[in-house]
């Protein structure tokens, strides 16, 4: 797996929009390689950072995050020809749109990795799950760059503020593994970590998660 590249490329001065446009039309192999390096340099730190946060409860968290990083850009390079910016988008918003696009790819790769770690095999490619209109990674890290629909964000933040720090930690751990309010189970590593950290049992963790979700739902959907 290649490391996040630090050296400058001949296309350092290009805007994000221009880099994408040049990648989409370039026929020169050497030029395309430099363009892809430039694109990787700009966005890999973001995907690696949020990927590391999502994978933090796994024993092989760094290796898992790097695998997701690599797969994200492999898929991005294969599909970038079909990528388009929303019509009339302001130039300063282009980076956010690209982060959202890459974040959605990374999120699906994260879910696939989770599928490998649960007893029941889940083929996420056949589930026909609709892609969200925002970057799912952004919610985990507190938002910031990607704009989640305002009403939902306000209600979700209100609900999370009602939780204790322990309950918030438990919910975010489940969220990080993509198994909040689903039939997927929290990984053994993550459950053991929570039980050891809070000196409690798996059943107590599950009950706290359920009560927390009930509270979140009561606020978000009232």
C-alpha cells in the first residue's frame, strides 16, 4: 500500500476541479500518473483520518484503515470518469463535494470490511442500499466540512447532547462499525473493549445502547 505522498507534482497549482477534469480527459500515461498522485495527496489524509477513527476499535485498526484508503482511491480512479459536480456549484464548495464522494466510497468499503468480521456474511453489493446525499464519515467526526441536512443535524445533535458521555461513546462505537439499529453485531474486539473500559457486561452495553437509541429516536422523530 502506497503511503500518503508528500512530494510536489507538476499540477500543484491546479484547482481541485481542474485536477478532476484533467484526469477525466488525459490520455498520457505519465501525465495521468502525476494527476492521480496530486489528487491522492489532496484527499488521502482526510480519508485516512476518518477511516482510522471508524476502525479504531479493531485490533488491526491501522491496517484496516489503510486498506480502506487504498480501495477507496482504486475505485475512485476507476469511476472518476462518471463523476460530475452539481450544476451551478460555487468553486469553494468543490472540495467538499469531492470529500463527500470519496467518503461515500470509503464508507461502503468500511461496511464490506465489517461484513468480513461478523458471523453472518453480508454482501453489501447486492443490498441495493441508497447512497446518502452527504458524507457518512462526517457525522462520526462531528461534521465540519460536509453539510448534513440542517433539520436532521440539529435534532441529532440535540439528541446526542442528552446522552451521558458513556452512552455517547457506546452509540458512536456501534455507529463506527455500521451496526446501529441493525441486525449486525458489534465486533468481539469492540465489545470487549467497552466492557473492559466501563467494567461491565455485554448485556449491560447492549441495554445502554438500546435505551440511548430510543432516546435519540424520540427526539429526532417527534
